[in-house]
C-alpha cells in the first residue's frame, strides 16, 4: 500500500453490480484506507461504464469520502501500483450468455452458464483474458491481490493460479453465503453461532454445519429443507421450477448440496423447465438483459446516490459484498471465516494437488488458510472428480485452442449427452462466439468454410431472439 | 491339487456357455491334469443343467478323456476341495435381464446391462450371492482360485476381493480379447508381435499398442478405425447401430476406447437405437433368449459332442476360453499376458487403492501381476473416477440394502438422468426383481404397500413382453 | 454437560503438574462452569495424590469457588459422566524414565524420552493403558473429550484415535507455545499480531510465521536465532549443551525447527552432552526426580494455596495451561488458534491419512479444525516420513507385543544405531521394565531364562543409580 | 537402427569392466546385429582406454566377428546416430573413491560409496556429467536408449529421467542378480522356476520369491540365510565382516533385504569393520585400485583375447552382463524379467510419482514395464521414504550447487550423524574433490580462503594414503 492509501482496480467496472461494490467499500470505510477506485472497461462497455461510474462517484460523495473514482479504458495503466484487482468482466456481454444458453437448449440440452455447455464457452472466452490481465499485473502491480468473481469462478481461478502463476488469487461466489443464511434460518440460530464447513469446487460443493454446543446439525437442516411434507407427497414435485432434490439421496450424502447440484441431481426437471423458458424466450440471460436495462435507466438518474433495491433482483447479490469483505479481511488480518476458491494443495484429498477448490477457511493478511477437508464418501467423490476432470480439460482447451480437447470436454460434461449432438453444439457455439475466441480461429475458419449447416443453424436461431 | 488331479467347479454350470468352457479344457488337456469337473446350478436351472451337462459328458468322452463330469444342485458339497471355482451364474436368468433393459428403456433411459440401470441391478442381485459362495469356499476349499466371469464382472470382482476378503479372485471379460484382435488386423501384424497395455475398469477401459520395433502404433489404429472416410462424411453417421466415436475425441485421448465407451461417448445415438430395439421387442435380452432357446434345442441332440458353431452368436464368445487360459496359466506358471480385473493396489494411481481395476499384466502361479499404469490425463481421469465412485456406491448398497445409497448410485450414474425418473426406475426395478433382492425386502414391502402406480406400471410393462 | 456443571477427570492426578492445571481452571473460571474435578491415580501414586490433591482443594477454596475436588484410586467410577478427561499419567513413575535414559546411554546411545529408545519404551508402557482408559470411557462417558498430554503425546494420541477409535481426542504439547513466544520476542512483535503455522508430528515439527501486513517473517526469525555471530564463529559451538543447528541447513529448510530436532540435526553434540550427564548421574530424569521431591515438600505446606514458582523449573510448564485453554475453547466454541496432535486426514499430504499429526488450527466446540498444510520439500519430507514409519511400528508393537516388530522399530529409529547394540538395548529395557509390559511377558520370560548377561547388565547398572 | 546395424557407445570405455561388456555382446551375437562399438573416454583415461580398447578389438576378432571397435576421446561425435549409450564412467577415477571413503572414516563415519557420504559426493560429481551427456544425445542420437550403470545408479538415473528429461533411460545394478542366485541356491530350485519381485530404490530394495506351485517361499529363504544356527548363537556375530541382519527384524519385514541394507540394519558392526579397513589402509577403493592395476597388466598382454578370470574379483561382476541382457531384450522385444531403475509413476505408492525406483518388471522393445508394487508396511516404508528424501535433496544440490541444500542432505543421511561432524566432512570433501565440482566452485573458494583447518586436514589425510 502506498502512503496515500489503497488503490483498488475493478476490471469490468461498467457492470451493473458496481454499485454494490461501492456500497460495500463505503460500509467498510473504517477498515479500508482507500485513496483510489479505478473502474476499467473496454470500448464496447464505455457507455455502461460512464453511467455506472458517475453513479459510483455520487455514492462516494454522498458518503462524505474523499476517494478518487477513476473511469478508464486503459487497463494496463490502470493496474499501475494497484493493491487489489477485482475482476467482474463478462467477455461478449450478456449477448454471449444468451448464445451460451439458447444454442444448447435448442437441441434439448442444458446450457447452464457455469458448468454446462454455456459455462465451458464462458471459460473459453474468459481464461485467455484473465491470463492477459495477469501478464499486465506482473509488471504493473506485482504484489497485488487478484479477487476474481468472474464466472465460471472455479475454472478462472484455477487458470489464474496454475497457468498464470498468480498465487495471490482468491475466487469468490455468493452461493455459500446464501446457504449459510438458509441453514441459520431453518435452525433458528444466529448465523454467527454456527460453524460451517464447505468443500468442493465452484457451483459444485457440499457443506456441513455444527452449533455452539458442538453438535452437528446437518441432518436437521437436510430434514427441514428436503424432507417431503404430506403436501409434497401429493403434488409429487409438480412445480418443476422448484425442482427439488431427492430427500433420500441427500440423506445418503450426509451433507447439504448447493443449489447448482440441481442441474445434476434433478437433471430431468431442470431440463424440462429450461426448455419451457427457452420456448418462451425467457432464458435467464434474456430475463437478466431486461433487468439490466432497467437498472441502467435507474443509474442514469443524477439524483441517485445509493444502491437501488432493484439490483438485488439481478441475481448476483452478495457477490460484491463478499469481495469487499475479503479485501477488508486481507488488509486487516481479520481471520474472517469465508468460503473461497483457492489452490487445493491437498485440502480435498480426492482432487489434484494443483487444482482450485472452493472450501471454508480463514482469511489472513498473507492469504487464505483453508481448513483441511480430507476425502469424500464414494457417493460424492466420484462425481466431483468427474467434474474436475472436465474442468481441467476445458481449461487446457481454453489455453491451447485444441479442438479435439474441447470436444473431449463436451463429451465428458455430464450436462451434455455424448455423441453427435455434442459436436453439433460445440461447432455452433464456436461459430456463434467467433469474435471472442482467438485461440480457436483456425477451427472456426474451417467451420465457416465447410459447414454451411452449422452457420445457418446459428444465424436462424439468433435471428429469432 | 490333490494327487488325483484338478477339481474345477463351475457355478452356473447350466449356462449355454458351458460347451465353450469344456472345449477350452479339452484344448488344454496337456496343461490341465483334470480329475473332476463339477457343474453346479440351482433348482430353477436344473433342466438346462441336465441338457448341457449331458452334452459336456459327451464332449469329454469324445475327446477320449477320463475326466469325471458331475452335475449337482448342492453347491456347498460341490465346492469341497475345489482347486478352481468359476462363476458364470445369472441370478434370475435372462428374464431378469429383460427387466433390466426394458424398464429403463420404457422411460427413455439406457438399461445397459453392465454399468447402467440394468448393470446396477445385476450387481444388487449378484453380489450377495458371490459373497455367499465365498463363505462356503472359506470352509470347503480355502486355497481355491475364484475365476469370475459373472457380470458386472468389475463390481462382482471388487466385492469378492474387498468385501469377501477372497484375494485369490480374478475377474475376466472377453472385451479386451476382441480389441487385441481388431488392432492386430488393422495393423496387419500378428497379435503376438504386438504389446498391448489396457487400463481402466470392466467395460470402461482404454488401451495402447506397440510393435516389436518399440514404436507406439496406437494412433495408427485410431486412424484406421475411427478416422472418417469420405463416405462417412456424406452419411454422417446415418447408421446409428454402428454409432461411432468422434475421431477428434479419440485423438485427444491418445488411447483406444473399448466398445462399451459407446454408451457414454455416443450416448444419444446408442439411446436412440436402444429405444428402437425396445419398441420392436428386440432388446438384447429378448434376442438372446431366442438364441439360447435354439442352442438348448441343439444341445439336446444326443449325437452332438462338440461346441456348435451357433454358440459364437451368443455374444460372450472368448469368455470361457479366457477362463480356461487363466486356469492353465496359474496351474503352470505360464506368465501369460492377459487383461484381468484385479485389486488395484496403486496400479491405476487415480483410483482407490482397494478397488478393482481391469489391467494388463502377467498370470503367474501365485496370481496376477499387473503392469503398473500410473495416471490418466484429465480427459480420461475424471470420467473413470466418476464411474468408480458410482460402482463403490452400488457395491455398498448391494451389501447393506440401503435404499438411500441405491438412489444415490442411480443419480450419479451417467447413463441415468438425475431427478424424478431415476427414482421411478429404481422403485420399479426393486419391485420387478423382488424375488432376488432379499437385502431390500423392507423397502420393497413399503413400495408394494404405498406405491400402486409403481406396481401397475411394472405389471403392465412386463405383460407386454 | 450435566445441569450441575462440568465434570473434569484427570488421570494421573497425583502429578506435580496438577497445581498448574488447577490454576489454569481458576484463571478461566468465567468460561468453565465446573462442578467437579476428579483426580485419579493408582495405588503406587496414592501418597503424591493425597499431597497434591489437598493442595488443589486449598487452591479452589482460596479462589472462592464451590468446585468439588475428588481424589480417588477408582478410575472406572471416576469416569462416570465426565465431560473432559485429561491424561497426565506416567506408567512406572520417574524411575521408569531413569531406566529409559540410562540404559541406552550406558551404550553410548541417546535415550531421548519421547522419540528415542526411551520414547519407544514409554510408548510400550503407555499405549495399553490409554486403550484401557478408552474402553472404560466407552461405557462411562461416551461423549467426553480426551485431552492427552502424556508423552510420547503423538504416538499416544495416534493410538487413541486410530486403534482406540476415540475420535474426540486431542493431544497437547508445550513446545509450540515456547516457539511462538520466542519468535514474537525475536521479531519484537506481540504474539497475537503474528500468524503461526506449525506442521509435523509431536516433537518433530516445523513452523512458519507471518506478520499482520501479510509478510512472511520466518527468515528473519531464523537469522535472529541461528545466524552465527562473530563470537559464535570463534567459540565454534563450544558449549555443547546449547548445541545449535547449522544455520545453513535451517536456511535450506525455510522453516523453523522445533527444539527436539536438535537430537537429529545436532546428534553428535547432543549425544556427547547426554553422556556427560549420564556419567555425572544427572540425566534429565535424575534431575527431575530431585526437583519433584522438593516440589512435594512444598505442596505439603498446609498454608500453600497457590502454584509455587518452583514448578516452572519442572520443565513441562505451559502444558497444563494448554489443556485448560483447549477445554475452555471447546466448551465455549472460542475458535482459538492452537497447535494440536490430531488425526491427519490429509492435512499433511506426505503422511498416512489415518496417522496423528501435530498442526495448527482452530479449536471449535465440535473439535479441532486443522489448517491444511500440504507437502513438505524433500529436505523435510523424507525424515518426517521416516519418523512416522518408526512411530507406526512402535504403536503396533505396543499393542500386539510382537518382539520382531519392536526390534524393527529400534533398528529404524534414527537415534538408535542398527545392529547388535539395538538388540542389546531392547532386551535390557524389556527386562528392566518388565512390571509394566504385560504384552511382552512371554519374551521377557525368555530373556530371563536364557540371557543372564542381559539381566546382570541391567541389575548392575540400576544398582549404580 | 541404421541399415548397417547397431551402434553402441560406451562412455567410460576405458574401464576395467569393458572386457565383460564385450564378452556379453559376443555371447549374444545372434540377438545383436552390431556394426560398431565405440569406447569413449576422457584425456585422463586415455592410457586405460588404449589398453582395454585394444583388448576389446582382439576379443571381437577372436570371436570371428566383423564389428568395428572405435576408441575415441571425442564424446559428442561418438554419440552420432548411436542406438544404445551405456555409461560406466567414474568422475575422478578411483582416487576420488579413496577420498569418498577415507575422509568420512577418518571421523568415524561410514563413507559408503553409494548412499553414504561417499555416495552423495559421487552424485555431486556425476550428475552434472550425465546431464551434459544427455544434452549431446538430444542432438546426436535423439532416439537412443541410455543404459546407465554408473553409481549411485538410482540417483543418476533419477537425474537423467526427471531433470534431463531422457525418458528412454534404464539404470542397472548387479545386486538383484546376486540375490536371485542366492535364493535359488538356498531353495535348491532352478532360478528360472522362481518368480522374484523386487522393489525399492538402488542399493535399498527388498524382494519376495514364489515357486512354480504359487507358494511364497520368502520365509524359507529368510530362515535359510538369517536364522541363527547354534554355532552363531555361541559366536554371537563374532565375525564382524559378515555382519549379519537380526533374524527377528527380517521376519518382521517379511521381505528379503539387499546386501546394502547392512549399512543401516547392522550399522554398528559395519562401521567397526570399515574403521579397521581404514586403519589398515585397505578400504574398498584402496583394494580395488590394486586389483585394477593388476587387471590392466593382464590386459596389456597382446595374446589375451578373452575376459580373464581375475575380473570377477573386481566386485562389479554381472553388471556388464546385465547391460548386454537389457540391450538384447530391448532390441528383440524379449520381455525378459529384470530388475531396473526406472521412473516410479506410482509403481511404489509410497514414493514420489516422478522419482526413480528399482523394481521388477519386463523389458520390451518400447522400454521397461514394471510390475505394480503398491505400498510397504510401516517397518519398511518410513526408512525408504527417508532415503528418497535424502536422494532428492542430493540430486537438487548436485544440479544447483546450493551448499545449504548439500548440508541438509548430509544431515538427513542416516549414515552421517547430524551436527558439527556432518559439516566438517562436507567441507573437507568439497575441498578434496574441488576439481570435479564446478557447481560448488564459489563455496569451495570460500573454504579455501577462510578455513585453513579444513585444507590442512584433507591434505594431511590424503598424504597418508
């Protein structure tokens, strides 16, 4: 930290989440001796950056703080002497997410924006950029912390640590926060009186919970959430949207699942529901696009100098707050218990030593110290190892642009059925995202030259959005 | 071995495969100093045992051998002083396999008789019996070798070694034999001039091949089998029955897949084809039932004293021959190279130390010595770990009869989609196989009492076969 | 905890350390709702128990507390409904330790009361007793915590957890406490402003340290303690008693050693010094016996109702305080950072999953949550794996009484040279400790019958003490 | 292989062993289509090369073969298009070995030319040279096999594979050959009728043996070799030279040790005996120097065209024959069972994946296929892990010339007591070997400038040889 105070740089500063981030800093102003906040974006995001950036300035001013808020498109210069770099960018913006979801769904296959076909493509687009940012950081701010909450947060964090060599990386997600709150509520015990232990990988983790008397309460939470009531028995999961887990399976696990396990444990219902959304033109990306447009309309209001309530509907609530929390904890050696994507180093024995895992631990000034986890039972072990093998394949393909490897990843992904359809979707998505996949340029050119059906399919599908 | 000679006991001796087994012994008469062959079956198989047993006697006699061939329903007595026990029984006969296949397919889900829903139920039925046989062996023939080729051979072998504690178990399968022959043919090199290395688990393994000059030839075999020809390009996999692997994926693996990988790597085509078979009433079990009926008609012929050509259409060809080969190799310390399901002990680093793996190695008089394999690349590692996690869950459920665990296994099995359908199929199959699942008796009673829909569904479906 | 309050039972209650324990409870009276403290000892310790027990009662009274202090020789009854059981017993009392040290030293071999020949014999004597205590606990207080600080604390803790199956065991040692204090002093930073991470096994661990700014300060502490000053250079380690580590080696380790590493890293000086002590009749045990006699004289004073200063010279200072600290932390879910011997479960990747390790972590109401450590560099990895292999061999021999295994342990122990001398010492110690080694009774009888030299040697040696 | 035939290059061709090598090739002339044998040496070895090289030519001629035998000092050119490169060089010749042994022994510490202080220094001298040879091979003969039998064969092989990246390396040793012969003799069973399984690291491995009936015979061999006879009982290991293992310990291991285990398991006797040799001026190196001088006198005889009997007294008998055997097996895909130092890859689960191990397996045309071994019991596991940690530290120090690391290796080596003496020996040996340790040049200069005692000690000691 320079003598003037902390410099925090946010890549993807034009995001609609920025006000939550700014609010988080303001809430922690006593812990964070900030001198400058730099919001960085790219040319395509300039308009959003201007709107949200001005609002950020108003928020800081309203809080009576003298922090400088800088808006810039020059990433490299922005990184100069940064203490913390947070990443919340989205390569290709929400339009890319629309493609991530709608192309697979048009084949009756889940897009799933983090681990499914969509997530794999988000990784293909994002990983080269995060590695590029790290290259800049090596010269501009070699001691800075990288706080990543760009999805797929697990794979991006793994790429940053293992392939970028940036050890001072922490990956964040809001999912564990929600699960803590839910368990506390079900047990009717204040969250701070419970001890939580999470382990797994991003969007694919489980957790256990104990009370102050040292009793494990996991089973009670499982019962409170998943045990079918008489009413459920009758309706037999009629409401697919709330596709639930099988109580019996969760009892076998003896751990609480995370929300995203729904895509695996309740695959058929989730697929059915997603196809309905697809058919109505209301996939998550499409809904979010509208929400976001409304948000930016609000942000334009020169009187608005606080985070509007509507942002909490955006879906990623708590994300930015978690980022502020970890920054404050590192800066002040608070030893706060958090759930973070970090280098495994044997924390989860079943997964590769050098991969990223998402686990509970303590945030210190020198980094994240995970609690040891050990091994899973076979019920959980095999599937998470399967997911990690897929992730590693995706990360390698994202870096080397090897089409064969990308196809391998598609085939082994449990949300994509192996066979002809896997290759069709892969080829269509490569073409659809061609502007953001330089590593696959040769293959995309080959598709453009030889596969007119692929091109027509995508062009027709996107026209209809 | 007693001074009179070898005693070989075959559990499931009434199988249509028995003539191949007898032929295999006869072919190796110089290596096998047999005194008695005992064919054991249960009451329900008595008729088949009589027919095939008489034929076995004729074969031995025609070969001019003085071996005693004994037919019996008394398993325990039969095991007394056995040197080798081979297991080829099928709990519930082919009718059970019909259910294994048709119930899942009626929901549009692959039955897959070894690793899918069908395979899991075959494990539920078979594992308690194999453990029972081992209990008998502990007192009757504590030094005997157990040569298992009852499917699912990998899970049954793992149960025998890990849970039954019978270290002298080898599990056999004919799949690697076929792959060796195919590679030799494609390379136009005699099989014995090639070195093969297989690793994985039963029906889920890969292999590599080298020639006498020390060159790896795996890629050439991949190209010869999987590289699309111009003609393929046009037909674009029209013939679903021959659903092929994606050449690009196999190149990424840098190993040759086994035939059963089709169910995972070409899942959609395999499913489509299986549903067609289902609709025509021609699932594999239904076809095999007819083949078998024809075979037993042939076997009845009192003039027939050799293995009829028609048996090779039965599907399991080479199976029994592999059993005879391994018996001869153990008996004579031949150090024959084979592919065997055996205790892992670190051979495949990625899988649990105490599980069963199917790998290449050398058969000695003291057992199977596997060649070390080490680790897989991520493309293969994750999926096989996923399969093994499922297998371990199945094995534990087969032993403890825990319904929650059985449901867990169904949900994590990649051939069964998670969700409502998984539980529906599980419940229906529990009911359908109720006569052979004593460990699940309580749950089955519960289903019978509370789930009339389940019962009606199965009864209707089975009526239509 | 019963509604009356906590019941804490101390096995080996007649120890001279008991006043520190009582003082520790009194200091934490606001955190510990104690109803009863039970001090248990055996007949041979009755005299000491009476003295120190009366003093304990005076201390509690002087503090104005209404806690019941009970003295008893009936261990089983004492354990009834205990909440915490602490173990500080010494099988064979200090006389046994005299033998542990003097027999090896008479051969020019280090006795080393925790990991050397002496430590192995202390394990042989102690482990059967701790397993016996656990058997009682299973029926008397199945939910109690076992807080062990009987040496060799690592092996005793491993036996309790792995062989006794008592998961709620924590092993304590005062060594890490001293090292924390020393580092804080050298850096001139308050201990609570530093973050320490210890890993290894009892009396064989290393540590690293960071400051509040996130900087690792390990190297500075290494330099402050171990870098030779000009004066050192001249004296070239003249003072053998303070036998120091080679600065260069510690730099290669990049971790701080613990004091007991001296026996390995400065083996020759330690041995020379120990032989001098042996020759003067002043081995540690002999010195401690005198200290203890003086202490009990003090304790007899019916006016003394506080821990006398002289106890701190006893050597084990901070031990009992650590026990009180961990009891308070468990009772109140304090999440205190401590260094504890606990089940590995992959915390230290290089050591067996089911062994005991001594590592940093957080004490919660449901137990100890270790921070993950991962792997050591080769400089440290090999030796600690060697120590653990020796420990496991010792523990197994302590349980099964297998002489061959005991000899194996002696030969692989780095403080005992392999060969004739190893066996001579082993046999002599078996005979010398015969009253406390029921598991080796047959072998000891064999020695008594066939090895008169062994008996004479010991009898002569012990006469001279 | 070129169309003319095999080119085999031997580095250290002037060795007294070369006649055994040539004899080995001649014996296998039908399997080895040799065109050229190149014997390479350095200037200091030119005289020996000329003598032994001329004799090699006479041997080939006498066998009626047309192989070209080339003698050269130009290593790089010699390597051009080689098919096999064998390494049997000794950096610093036997004079270096004299120092390796005598300096430690002058302090009462075992020199032990392979794993002790001597072995560590032999590694320091040899590893940079082997890596240099590999650099040449990368351009001159990228497909050649490297057959190493330069000691310490395990560390040199590990360096070649892991640090040099030369996967086609096999390390050979004659020790397993002798143990096979001894077991066969003790059991009175032909060696080829036994199955041996060795595992461990070079000069630190164990083995088990089975007969053709599948019975393990390890215990019988243990009894035959190590069970004390009545006579032994009386003499109680009087003859220290034949320092024996403790029978009881070997029974606990349930494996046969190798001869070099004597230095660890019977450390005190071995040390006493070595000190006697030292005092008589008859350490192994000194004896061998005389043997070698006599051999070269014999080799000079222009009539001698066969390997003289005297060579078998040299100690390394069977070494060269093993090299010829493995070359023949690779060349002809013989699948011969051998014991080879090779990359671990999980063969021995307890040791690092990427280290070298010495294990049983099969030699194929594409390389060595080890039989899987798995884990050791604690009795053996800890010590071999300790040795490997030491070896890895030595290898790293040999490459990076880090003095701190070298000192670490000395301190953790079980044959060198930790403390002042470790550093004294290290410094003295660094000075003594200064001509062959360029990587330690800076440190050696520092010693020369600041440690006159070190220099005087070595100079005096070496004068007396």
